[in-house]
């Protein structure tokens, strides 16, 4: 038997915002996001009503097929969304849904992930971005049983401070079938932990170099660029279905690869110069020039 918080039990027995949205006024839009499959277990359909000018979410309702934590997570999601703008909603993580509930049993964290996925699907639909532009679907396929890529595993590990493959299985099911991918998941986690250790060490060196007015070494520069891309630029681009990867750094020349919606976007030059280059100049070095390759 799972240990549920009082909040989970309350929202399971008295779910808020259950149902659909069918009525809207002029200047409002209704969008829907769906994840899972009723035939295979948990499924969630999320409905949002959005003010088309301010992009504020006016109403959120859900239809869920699943266990107590799936229903409570869906209910929590709708409560967290009303009043937020679409941009703010896109930054909502599964961890915030779980925190709203006072926590979920580790084995049930996938319910909070399902909420976040339905939200992203609804927003992609609202913005007319094809769902196959989702950054999590790019990258190398790691878990064939559940169709999970390394990009998706990296994201869930980073957002939830995950340290074991078993936790990854609990959150997004990867590794929970034939188990042949568990070693690869362990490798990804080890890589991320190593990156975090290096990033902390380099950040300390960068602070000291700046205090001493010393130029950054190449390693310090690359590490700092990666950090700014990961923490600030990628999340901003993801809001419009875009993405960017660092390709190479030669002196002050930074070569990047634009991906997803950014790749074919007519405004990609503006994104490159005003979004990526300006931010890297501000955070890393004013001498940097960014080009797409
Ligand atoms: S390949 Fe991941 S569980 Fe089978």
C-alpha cells in the first residue's frame, strides 16, 4: 500500500476541475493536450481556456483514467495553471506538481510527469507547433520498450536531481521493461553527475579569474557557455519548440546548431544574435561571436 499525503487523498476523493471545457467567448481559445492511453493504463486529457491577447490561462479542466496519484496530480496541475500565462505554464516542472501535493511516493512520480507532458502537448497545440518538434523526442533512443531518448532522460534527471536508474524508471518508465537499457541510463546519470562536479569546480575558478581580472581558459569558457545554454537559453527557445546545441568553440567564435523550430524559422538570425549571442556576451565574455553551422 502506498503512503499518500493528506493533500493527495483530498484531491483523489474531491478532485477539483474535473471535466471538459466547451464554451468560450470571443478572444478566447480552447486547447487540449493528451498523454497516455486508456488501453495501456494511465491517461490524461487536459483542457485549457486561454485569453488570446494576454495569453493568460483562464480555466483548466482534466479527464484522467488512472490511480489516486494520477487523479490528484491532474487536479493539482489545473489548480497550478489558472492565472498563469502560457510562457509561465511552460516552465512548470513535474517536481512543482509533486511539491503541491506534499510529495508523491517515488514509484508514483510518473503521474506528475504525465501532467507536465499533457500541459506541454496542450501548449504545443495552442501554438500550432507539431508535437514531433518536441525537444525530448530528439537525441538517441535509449529505451526501446518505452521509446525514451537520452534527451528526455537527461531532462528528468536534471529537473528532479535523480541519482539512480531505478528513479528514472519510476518517473518515466524507461528501464521498466526488458531492462537492457538500465546500463545506458546509469551511464547518462554518471555523466550528468560528473558534469555537475566539473561545473561547480569551474564556476569557482571563473569567479576567481574574474576577481583577478584574468582571461578565462578555453575549458572555463566552454563550461560556462554550456551552463548558460542549458540553464537559460534552451528553456527560452523550448517555449516556441526550438533548441540549440553547442558545436564548437574556437577562441571567441562560438559555433552552434539550431534545432527544432529554430532550424526552419525565418527569424533564426535574430534568435542567434539577439537571443543567443547577446546572452552569452553578457554572461560569459563581451568578445564572443555566435554563428550557426
Ligand atoms: S529497452 Fe528499456 S526497458 Fe527494454
